[in-house]
C-alpha cells in the first residue's frame, strides 16, 4: 500500500477527483494551441513579473530615501507586490479557468505595464505601495493564467515536464535580471527608471500575446464565485497587513484586530465554498497529499527562501558595506545558479519525485545559508559565494518542482486554479517572511548581529519545509 500511495503523489497525470468525470480540456478549447509560442510568451511575461517583484531588493535604500520612508514602514516597500499577489492569485486562477486563460493573461500583462510605469511617478511611501500592490494583482493574473495556458498547450507527459521546467527557470531568470537592471539604472540615473523600463517590457509582451496564444478554459460553467473571491481576498489583505505591521509589536491592538479579522474572513470563505455550486477552491483537495505538498512547498519557498533574499541585499549594503549594483551582481550568482539548475532539473522526472525535489531544495538552502554566517557581518564578500551557489541550486530544484506539482495535483480543467493556490501560498509566505526577516535583523541593536540571526531563522525554516513535504507522503489518497 505505501508504494502505491507514493506513485499517486508523483504521477504525471493524477486521477480526476470529485463526484463525476469532467469534460476534457479539448472539448472547451476555442482554438488549437501553439505550444512553442505559448511557452515563449508565458515565460517572457513571467520573467517580467518577477523582475518587477525583485526590483526593490537592491534599490530599497535609495527608494526609501527618495520617498522619506521611515524604517518602520520600509517593509511595505517590499511587501506591496506580495500583498497583491497573495490576495488575488487564487481568484485570478479561478477566473482564468472559468472565463478564459488568454483573456486573464492579457489583462494582467496590460495592467502590469501600466501600474509599473505609474510606480515610477510615486511621490510618497503609500502611493508607491499602492502601485506595488496593483503590480502584484496584475502579476497574479499572469502567473495563474500562464500555467493554465501551458497545461492546455502541453499534454501530460515529457512535453509538460519540459515546459514547466523552462517556465520555472524563467522565474529564476526574472529574479536574476530584475535586481541587476534596477541596480544599474539606479547607479546611472535614478531608481524610477527601472520601473519605466519594466513597464515598457510588460506592454511589449502584451502586444505579442494576442497573436500567439490560443484561448482555453475549463469545462465548468456557472456564475463567478464573487462571495468567495471577496472573502478570501479581504482575508489575505488583513493577514499580510498584520504580518507587516507586526514588526513594531505583535501585541498592539491594530495587529490583533487584523489577525482576528483574517481568521473570521477565512472561516467565512470556507463556509461560502462549501455552499457554492461552482467554488473557487475545491476544498476536497485539502485532503489530498499532492495538493497539500504543492501548497506547503510554495509557502516555505516564500517563507524561508524568497523572504531572505528579498532583504539580504539591503543587509549587505549596510553591513559590509556594498553598493546597490554590487549586491545586485552578487544576487545574480544565486539566481543565475537557480536558473541553470531549474533548466536541468526536468531530467530528474521519473527518477526523483517533485516532492523529494522540494525536500532537496530546502535542505540545500538551509545548509547554504549557514555557511554565510561568518561573512555577512564582516566580509570579505567572496566568502559568500559558496553559500549563494548552493542555495541557488536549491532554489532551482524548488522552481522546477513547484509548477509541475501545481498543475498535476488538481483536475486537468482546474490547472490555473492549482497554479493560483500554489503561488498564493508562496507569496503569503514571502510577505510573512519579509516582515519576519526585517523584525529579527533590526531588533537586536546591531544590524550585523541581526543579519546572522536572520540567516539562522531562514535555515531553520528550510529544514521545517523539507520535513513537512516529506511527511505528507502518509496522507496520500
């Protein structure tokens, strides 16, 4: 029995769940897909979305100085985009499956271009944060619809493994290029020009998309789950806001009120989904190990990995110290290694399950950041390189395994919803982790000592992530 259960968790096409068979994806497709073009356009848009996400990593000091942002509010400059992503990813995935993945993808790329350009015009912390939240919402549409488009264009099998591996590599590629672009433009001109350039790139992708993508949607029909979208979106906004404000004191009344509000809204969401004829999230999936592994893997990727490397460039600029461009190039070693490993990780399909790839990725990250402890506060910076390379390899395994597990852990006609759930967990973890990393690194008086504490915390979370995804084997159905 255990062997059979394990095969279910890693199979390329899981058996459909639910009370009755669903119509095939082809029966509701409007036109035949163009696989190569679909992969190219969705990967390009995903890279731009991640470049926008990572731009503030190396420009945070310059942006905070320009906008006169106090230390207590700097977490918002980083957490704006994760907030928009976390609040709308699952909603965007459900809408994409029901009303057209190309339609949602196009809306996302256009909105990303416009909101990113508007971010360059912000004159205050809150205007910039609002622009970043809007960028996150637009990126949610791109990320959720992209995997749905790929699942439709590439039937289950080696083709899908290759496509999701390449798409995952472009996640790493966007993370690699974003800080370098932002750091270079900040050094040569101004931090605002990075957002102008990224906005233009998103609009270019939007111009190519209509002629290359085929529309597709799931077989489900029904009214949009507006009540579910509203309750979940507001719950996640309250949760991320509480996590961000918590660094100034977890026992304060506003933080407690937001946490209670989030809990009540999540309970309301569950009740709404139980009663809905066409729920945004199929709650029966929460009893299946592959879906839980996908969600847990996404959460700990954000909580342990993305959060650390979102704030590490700022720490290095202040503790070693290093310039914005120098920290961007150093971060590229991590993300570039991740890109290369993600491209090659597809060769492990059939040999190593996605769940074990996740565990390996978390273990590599945990061991890597511990090697950086003695260097982050005193240097010299070349001693950081082994840890950056090892952690980058771990991130590559994570980025290769997560998209495949996201689309194979749900029924075929709900691929975008699976992507939305996975990425929602990832960016909730990221927002919570950024708030945690800033809190632990600034609470001890010495920033150098705080940076070491942040590394230890990140390593511990990586070990926890590996343990959780491995433990889920026994809950397979």
